[in-house]
């Protein structure tokens, strides 16, 4: 809940911490703010992908992310090249499209569960098992993300061209 607000409010500090090149600093701050504003859609997409995988469908998340990627590329061309704006808008819009698509498909499929306010409960024993199984994965992801941020800061300190090259390679 706090992440979108923190990303918007502390975008300059985050960009400085990542050693964004001076020539790209303002664009980096803008990118962080737009992506932070769309954080809820990024989370929603990942939750819905988890729902599909949880019912044994690994194809739908692939199709959804493929469609989102195509829209992201088209949006990048439109917003960056056509309108002289940043790429973050296209990224968030692509996530919105994938969430809408996933919600539509979930609403049309027969799922092994029903989500209503009166039926939504947390089973403590299942939640405990999920946390015990998920915590090592969470720690692994955090460590990978932190190491990536350090590498990004080192790369960014070498200037816009090196930073852009690494961004393209990623």
C-alpha cells in the first residue's frame, strides 16, 4: 500500500540512490513516479497470473504478458517517438490492458472458487503453510533485486550511454 506513495514522493531520492546519470535524471524521476502510480496494476497482474497458474493454466499468463508486451512496444513507439513523452506511460497502460484481459477471462471461466465478500476468509493453517513455503522465495527475490539495484547504480554512474546500453541488454 505504501509503495506507490513512496515511489511518487521519494522519486528524486530513489533516482539519486540509483545514481541516475545527470543527463537523464529528470526523466528517471518521471519514470519512477509514473511506474509507482501504476504499481497497483502491476500487483494485480501478478495476482491474476498466480490465480491462473494456481488452477493449472500456465498458458494464459504467457498470453497475457505477450499481449501486454506488444501493447507496451506499440505504446513506446507512440508515446516516445510520436508524442515525445516517456516510456513509463506505455508500461503502465500495458499492465492495465493485461489486468483487464485477465479479469475478463476469469469472469468468463468456470473457476474452482467464488469470490464474494461474505465467502472470502483466510484459513490460518493454509496461510501459515503459504508463508513458510513463500518466505525463502521472498528472501531470494529481495536479494536478487538488491544486487540488481547495486549493479544498476554502478552502471548509471558511468553515464547515459553505458546506462542505456545496459537497459537495452536487460
